[in-house]
């Protein structure tokens, strides 16, 4: 059994059919991340329809920081209040995009950091080419004691070590199985085993063709590809496949659902 630590299942055509395929593939459940006020209701609807499979996560992504309404933060809190086991994310900082400006991103990131800390909630972060900005933000608003997940982590070993000291977890997505991304494997090999999870980021971050078991149109990534991604990751890491599944399941549960209120044991 395996958990998808990060996806956007609400963006996949026919999420109910996708969930059926995921279950048949041995996937126990997933953390579904909202990224803006516009899609939080969709994530909430999935969580209501599939309470034993979907753990909802609500966050304002840095790409959409400049499209927020004046009531975005109150809306975020309301969505979290609706689901006792919901978590915060996807939020973060991104220097890869030209717009919105980093200060605009910080204006929504810092309140989400503070909220996660005040509520002791797990936090999922998107960080791209903005590691110095992230650590600077942590000096202003420390991360929650529950820790934080750097999803689709693509940083250096030095960045990983620094983040790990602050409570980071790290999830691997199938996109990094592409040969041009092979330099990331030694970084993951150097991480504490109890900090690693697996994700699809579906429908994004499509893996190489040999790891696609459930093809989609427009080269999108189906979340049911996760077991194949896990097998590829285990091979690249030099870890027994079943050992990797056990560890990643245990890590994801301990971080997102320690009392097994959403994902059955």
C-alpha cells in the first residue's frame, strides 16, 4: 500500500474514476492540494465524497498570490475549520516566475506559515529557485512544530540538510526519474529515511514513458502511476521496493494522519 503525498486530483478528468483506478493500483489515499480560492471548494467536495481516501489541503500558491481577494485568509480558515484533519498547502515562494513579485508572494506566504504554526498543522511547500527567500521567511515566521513538506523537492544536498534541521520532509515525484534529473538521486540517498515520501503532483510532473502505466491525454500525469514511480525510485535509490513502500507509507501517515483518522490502517 502507498499514499500519494501530493497531488491535484480535482484537476484530473473524472476524479471518481481516477480514485477507482488508484485503489485498484494499491494506493491507499492521497493528499489533495488546493492552490487558490477558486479551487478550494473543489478540494472540499472531493474530501466530502471520498472521506476515507482524500485528505484535503488548502493553500494559496505563490503563482496566484496577486489574484487573491481581500477575504482570502478568512476563506482559508473557514475551509480548514470545515475539515478537522485538513492541512495547509500548497503555498510557498517561487523565483522561477516573473510575476507575481516575491514581495507579493511573501505577503500571502507569511500568514500561512503563522497559521500552520498556531494550529500545529502540517504544511506543504512549493519552493523553486527561492531557497534563500524561504529561510529568510522562516526567520520572520518559524515553521510549525509539526514540520513541513518540500514537495517535488529539487534542491541541493546542502539545502536539504539545512531544511531538515528545521523539520523538513521531502517528497519525490516521477518527473525526477527523467535521465536529465539523475543528479537528484544522490541528494535523496543522503536524506534521513524517515523524512522521505512519494508523490505524483498529478496531473503535473509526468514521469518518463517507461513509468507511465495509466496514460492520459496531453501528456498529463495520472495519479495511478504512483506505484510505477515508486518502483523506479526504489531502483534508482538501491532500496528494496517493498521496504521503500513501507517506509514511505509510514512517513506519510506519521506526518499527515498520525491517528489514522482519514487513511485506514
